[in-house]
């Protein structure tokens, strides 16, 4: 009797082990499959894990974050004198531009009235601050402290004072994940300011530059040309500054983004008016 | 009760795993090296854990860590889950053969497995999600693994003696 009970218990536990192993492997397979096909369950799972686990991991990493901030402040302090000098020169230059800009704004207003044109400028959805970064090794993403409750949805453009930063790819109630321009999976429709060359850009392998993956027309843009969003893909509003062309060959060109991705503190989530 | 729980080796390894996971997924711009060290420590602990504390429940734990690593670092599922589960399954099949080696040989096997894991993770993320294999990062991971290998094993042996 005792022997038969033992045999049954062993076989049952083995059966349970095999069953749970099969479930794990099946679940892994399904998660990968759903992730590839952008299935809604996986997105829900991602946003839940992000919003619940993130505070715990941030708490654990808080001392290192503090050390990182102190190091950044020390290096800022070291460069204070040089930066001060550069800023003084910048102020002088900007004052000249300001006078010119005021004149142009007045002229623009008059021309717009004359042409009865519609204003396609951006409308601000929410200004948010950075809560954490996930741009280690593979993806280039950041988390911001604004989510569904602030009216943020997926695929909204994110900018800062320097230009385009990326787009929201995941939103939970309180936080959102932003895919930066430098991520190899990001894709932006752009045009050059100089001769309106339309092309598609994605993050380059070095994680710093953007590289063109598709170019409309045969013309190669020139080094130094400024690149702005074209608005054709309808994710990013048009005419947001992206970067400057730094390297160009026959079939592709490289763009250095204006945004300093190492120093992101506040961002604006925007949409077209 | 708490003292007893904390003095158990398994609990300490779990704390190390969670601590290194937390440091890896929070990117520090000015101290990027900390992220690399934490990532290497996680993998070294993971393999050591498989070798000396293998249990069926590790499948659940590693599945969970794989999913979380993929969500945080890639925002898609795949590379970490696959590599963690592959090595766990491979170990289960090769357990009898691998545990016959001396501890000296096992420690070398651990570092080789860690190297292979890094390559496999990069390779799968390239195939599945088009993330380029960054040879600089991979080289840095190898270098840090070599440098951290002996100190971490020393630390693990101290934990085992508790």
C-alpha cells in the first residue's frame, strides 16, 4: 500500500513538473509571437510590469543614481567658467537674432492674414520629466512621468527645447515609455530644409547618429544641411528640428541629432493642431 | 525567522540577482560602467546558481527575469527568455556529465557559458528585433566578465560557507 502510494506520488510530481515546464515553454513562445505581432495583451503586460516594478528597481538603484548625479554636477561645475564664456557670446548673438525675429513675426502675422492660411503649429499635450532611462545596450528608451491620465497616447511626438526626441510607444496610467530617435527600430520621415529632399531615418549602429534608410530622388543632401520632420508619416508633426547632416555618401547619409540625449530632464509631448 | 531566511545561501543569491537586475535596468549616464558590471554580475550569479543550486523552480524564476530583462532593455520579448531557458534546459540534460568536473573546471565552464550567453542574446536580438550587434559593448562585457570572474567566485564561495 505504502509502496504504491509512493510510486503514485512520484509519477504525479513528475507529471506536474513536465506540465508546468511545457506551460513555461509554451508561454515563452506565445509571448515572443505576440510581441512580434504587437498583440494588445503583451502591451498591457509591458505597461503593468513597467508601472509596478519600476518604483522598486528605482529604489534599489537610488544610491548609484545619486552618485551618478553628483558626478554629473561635478563635471558641470568644472566646465562652469568655459560655459559661462560661451553663453555670454551666445546671448550677444541671440539678441541680434531676437530683433530680427520680432520683425519677422510681425511680417508673418500680416502675411498669414493676407493669405488666410491655417496655423499648423504644435499643440502641447503635456510637459513631463524623465523618471528613468532604459538605453543600456539594446534599445534606446526613456520613461517619463506622464501617461494616459494626462492625455498621452501611443505614437505621439516627444520634443524638448533642442528638437525632436522620439515618440511614445507605451502608455500606462501614470507613466509613458518613449523610444528615442537613436533606437535602431525608430523610423522618422524627414526632409532637408535646403532643397526638401525627403527620406526616412533610423538610429545608426553607433547609437549616436541617425542614418538614412530610404531616399526619395537621386539627389544626395549636402553636409551641413538641416533636417526637419516632413510630417508625411503622420506620427510626427511637420517642421520639427531633427539634426544636421554630418556625413553623406552616394546611397546614405548620417545625421547628428540636435538633442543631447545624455542630458534629458524635461520633455514635451506634442501633437499637430 | 528573518535572520534564518537571510542566512540561507539561496536567499542571498536571490538578493544579488534582484540587486544586479535593478542596477542593470536603470541606466546611469555618468556611470555606465555600473550597468555593465551589474549585467555581468547577474549572468555570473545566474550560471553559478544553476550549477550549485539547481531546482525545478528556477525555470519560473529565470522565465520571469528573462521577461523583465526583455521588457526593460528591448521592449520586446525574446532574447533573454530564450537564452536563459536554453541554458537551464541544457544544464538539466548535461547535469550528470557537468557535475563530474572539478570545481576548478566548473568555474571555467561558468565564464565560457557567460560569454556564450552574451553572444546569443545579442544574436537573437539582432535576428528578432533588428538591434545591431554592438561589438564595443560586447567586448567591454567580456573584459568586465574576465576581471570580475575571480572576485565574484570568491564572493560566492564565501556565501556558500555561511
